[in-house]
């Protein structure tokens, strides 16, 4: 089974469009925080016809409280942050013993929330961050996502039309547009710096 794990779109339809043009999968999972950004309705319009599985990230807590925190497909558990909540920080630097406390001692979990891809293994436990489509902290401005093939996660990266995104954000009435452009589109957030910050908040 091929599952496209699309996380942390943050209402960036330009990035999502580019990813969807590349997706070849039997199922699509939106792993939370597909809202929480500039163009929510346009993003939801892209998602609606896909027949995708939606997971509730912290950005969806008020608008979509009925969405589940977890879903299991082909033996892999998908959740936004952890199976028990959608706000816990897990990073490439999180200690092994803490991963086991959060996720248990075995199984494969695909998560998001901290916007950087990683693949962590502790014995029979595997925790994979799918990356962020709309607000990646990877040292590069692109859409990062994961394709899970027969239970095996494979990282993907898709370029998108950054200048188009900038133009449309500048023309929008989104109050955070200027800040978002400066911090996420005109320059790339450092992966290690972002992960270290999130780890300090854990």
C-alpha cells in the first residue's frame, strides 16, 4: 500500500498543489495543521475532493474538533504530535527514553508538528516526522512530505512556485503575511536551529 503523508500544510495552497501533482498513492493522510495559515478555504477546497483521511492537529482543535488524533493504515500509526495529544514536541534531538515514554516500545509512527523530517529508531520503535508542506524548517524553501510504501517511510521534497506564493500573500489581508514571507519564503529556516528551539520547549 502506498500512503502519502501530507503534514503541516498551514493553509499554503501553492505548496499543496505542487505536492498533489506528484502524489501517486493508494491513500492520502493529512496529518494535521492543514489549516492555520493564510488561505484556509482555498486549501480545504483542494483537500475536499481527494477522499483523504484527516487527522486533527492543534490548528484544527476549534474548527474540526470531531477529527481523530490518530489513524492506522497498513500497520503504521499516523498522528500529528503523539497518539495522545497534538501539541507535544518531538524532534531529532529528543532523547530515546522520552520517545519510548511517548510512543511505547514498538511500532511505526508518522508524526509532524515540528516541521522537520527525521527517522528515529529505538529498538522496535520507529518515529518518523513526515516534514512540513507549507512551513518547512529544513534549510530550504520547498514542500517536504513522506510516502509510506508497504509500511516503509520514504522522504520526499517538492519545489513550488515561491514567487507566486509571495505575490498572493502580499495581496492578501492576512495580518501575518509580511512576517511569514520574510521568515519562511524569502529565507529558509535552519533545520537544526528550529529543532533545538522546539526541543527547548518540550
